C-alpha cells in the first residue's frame, strides 16, 4: 500500500524474471483482456461501493481481478482517502490496515476502485479461476496459452490456484501441449518428406504408408510421457514429501504441478535443436515445478527442492553411469574383435 504512485515493484520469481513481462505483454496483445466487468453480464464495475453487480446481482471480489501495478486507485469507503496497489496483481499490500485519514479498519475488498488515470478503459484480468479450468467458458486456445504462460513464468501463482481436483484435466493439458510441440518440431521433416512425394519422386506406396504411420504414432511419445514419466516423477516427489513431514494436499496436486510445467520444455518445439536445448528447458521445468509444489503443498523450500529435484537428478546420474559403462564395454568388445 502506498499513498502516491511509485515505481513499479515487480516481485518476480526467479524463473519468471525475464519471461513474465514479455509473455504477459505478448499474451495480452493476442488474447482478449476485458475491462473491469461483471463476469456474468459484463456490467462495468468501477466506482461501486457494493460487492454485488448492480445490474445482475452477481457477487464479486476485488481480489478476483488483476490490475497493472499502481494503475488502480483504491478509495477508503469512509473518507475517500486514496491508496494504490503495488503488488504484481495491482492489489494492496497489506490487504487490510487502519486508514491513515479516518483511522477506520479497512480491507481491500471494502474499498471503492477506479482507474488511477480516470479513464474507464483500463484492461484487467479476471482471475477467479485456474485458466485451464475455464476453457469451456473462455475458449480453448486462450485458456491453454494462459495456463502455459503461468507454468512458465508464474509458478507460484500456479501453485496457489491449482484446482482441488483435476488430475485428468492436467494430464490432458500436458499431452496436448507436448503433442503441439512435437508437431511444430517435426514440421520441417514432414515437409521434407512430403514435398518430393507430392512431386512424384517419393518412395511410392511404402513412403506414403510410412508417413501416415509416423503421423498416427506421433501422439504415442506424449502419451507415454504423461502416463508414465510424469506420474513416476510426481510419485517419487510426493513420497519424499510424505517422508519428510506434513504437506497440504494429496498426490494429485503434485502430479498437476508436473503436468502444468511440462510446457516449459519448449526445446521440443525446435526443429533439429531439441537435443541441444532440452538441457536448458528441463531445469526450467524443474525450477517452476519446485516453486509450484512448495506453494501448493505449503512445505519448506528445502523439502520442495529435495522432492522435485532428486528424482530427475538420480535418473540423470543413472543414465550417465549407464552410458559410461556401455562405452567401456564397447571399447572392450572393439579390442576383442580387433586385436
Ligand atoms: Zn452483472
Ligand atoms: Zn478512511
């Protein structure tokens, strides 16, 4: 809470430091954000004292909306003293306090809000629900991209808003996301195969069958990932949480954190370059998943880090050792056959 407009204070999380403003900016250009409206009837809700829509009576809360920092003027309902929201969501911090002017104890949700610059055109985010859970209401693509950007840049918010149930929805999201990446990543190869074929210089029927088969089999990779790798990872992580103390929610929540951060592996959408870049994007997923798990399970940082980082670390080390052993074995065979 500040009394006058100050510099924007962005309390970004480590993973979102650079990407969050970029992604948010990009997404707000591409996908609609609405003015401060009733979510039922689109009535404009600026400058209203009651917390129900004057048009249709639907209750709402200021906390349901997100504003750019310092863009909204909160007025004390008793004396009209102005305050400005400084958090990343444009909310007041602390949420409740004693008014500096009249001394009344006020909460953010008691206050009258309007855009600080007096225009009614300020764009806001409605933020009542987890974006992927809103896909029927808000549209599939908008919900998908908002979930994606949340997993990439706002993992803390992801953990806070994670729905109580929804492991299936999360698995569905992860499958679709990885499939989309795979389609984009392999598109140049598809073109390279398809063009000669269309020009009549392909492998004939066999080539065509091969291409169709490759296309049909493409979802298998993402399905295996979502059906085995992610549950295993989340399972071991959750077991570590169980062994190290209390946690807030069940396995489903840990699994959802794995699913909703899988989109951070954008390397898989890069044609030919996945091999070089997934070493960067997998740690990005691990970081974001850790933050989300810490938030949703309300555990200490060390427990979150231990739970989420240990399974891939062990797997990575095991693969490394396995590869080394294989190479030693291969050298021995070579010596046997070429004395
Ligand atoms: Zn309404
Ligand atoms: Zn006051």
